């Protein structure tokens, strides 16, 4: 039975965050050493975080006071990362409400936006990328079961959104904050590359030329020290956030043996392990953690230490920084929805329910 069939035929309503923990997902990542991918403290933190996101969701389905497309999409993914779908699971209603909100934000041209400009409460192309990722991952988990919503096809919305992303790619291969092909920088680029990968995984046609240019952009943005520069041509001294994002781009497209990918991952590990401090900005901790956690997961096939030690360290930091009262993570200065969505997503990577979190 393939994974989609399993998700269709298994009653997820009985699954709670504690379920995978009881299964004690263990990985023999190193000879003679067993690494617990899920520990009790992690399970408790995930539940508190998801419950905070539930309390933050409005009647419209939107989550957060600003950048609602971005934050709702990430929160929706966080609910789904524990095995919930729009019809099954403890957080089914929350996934469904998030889906309705995001679908209402998809324009005829495919731009996923809440109708506000960037800097005025809008998510811009960051949000579009996360919105496309959310829809593609949901379709990957549910397929035709959840293809129609209010007479709108989820699959069609994904295809339109892919078309918008393809249109908005700069000739240099990157993307910028608005849906126009006239600018580029790394933090937006990774959101589009990840979303295109997710869309292609569910059978949506994606231009190979666009993919190749996106990969080339990240390669050309990789400095001699392995870090990723904010924008192509800015030189060395890239940040933790962009280096994590760049490592994920290499991983999303299977470039595990690429020498530049290996160099980038080594640079990222120096940030994660605390050996490199220059370029680590606490204001971007959630963004950094979101991509660093994924990179450590994917790149474990090159070296188990990235998962065992890298993820282990990230998890320890997340558990220590959670607000014990509200269950949120607020280090980024938002209302907690962004940080909490990113943190709970990373902590649930070991569950492997999301298609994008597959080994």
C-alpha cells in the first residue's frame, strides 16, 4: 500500500501527538548509538504549540494579525505534520478552515495574497510560496478526496499558482518580494523552489528551465566559505538564515553529492553547532530554524551527525525557548503565530506525514 492510500484508509481521528511518540521513532543513525527522534518533552511542546495556533485562528480561518497568507499556510502545514487532514484528525477543523482561507486568497492569475501590499500587512511572494506549499502538501496527502472546495479545484489553484511563480522568476533565476520578474534575493527564492518541488511531487507540470535557473541562482550565491549571500553578487559572509535556506534548495532537488552543497551544509552545521556566530540574527530565528531543521533531516544521508547532533541541538533550543504559559514561540517579534508554526513544523519532521518531509 502506498503512502497516499494509507492516509486515505487509516482513521486519523484517533491519532494524537503522543501517538508517534509511543511508537518511539528511533533511528540507528550511528553505529552503536540509538537516537530518539521523538521524546516526551517534544510531544508536549508540539501539543501546546498547536493548541496556541488553534486559539489564534479566527472565524475566517486566518491565523495571525499580519502576513496572514504566510502564517496561515505555515500553521496549516504544522497541523498537517501530525497526520491531520481537512476531514480527519484532532485538528481537522483547523486544517479545513485554513484551506478555505487560502483558497479564497488565490487570484485568477494564481497569486496567493491577502490583498495587502508587503509592509502593509501583506505576505508578498514569501506568502505565495508558503501558500503554494500548503496547497500542494495537502493535495499530496488527500488527492481527489479534497480536490473540490466551494466548487473550486485545489489542483487547479496549485497549477495557477505554479504559473505565477514561473512568471515572476527574474532572469538571474531568483525571485523578489512582489510577483514580477524584476528582482531577486535568496529568502524569497527558497520559498518558491520548495513550493515548486512540492507541486511537481503531486503531478503538476513545472518548467524544468525554471527549476534549473533557481538551482543555478543558489549555486551562484554560494560563497567560498559555503554560506549563502542575501542577494547574488553581494560577496561572502552570508547569514545563518540564508545558508539554511540554500542548503534546503540543494536537498530539495537531490543534490546531496554536489560539492557546493556539501560546502554549504558544512557552513550551516557550523552555525547549528555554535561554532560560527557572525551572521546569526535572532530576529530571523524562526526562519533559520525552519530551514536548518529540514536541511539536517535531508542531509543525514551524507553524514548522520547532521541529524543526530544538528537536529538534536535545534530541538533542545526550541524546547528551551518555548513560552511555557502560552505554548508559543515569540522570538521574531510577531504575535507568536509565525514562530510557533515554524517550531512545531520542525519538531514534527520525524513524524514524516508531510510529503516534503519524506526520507
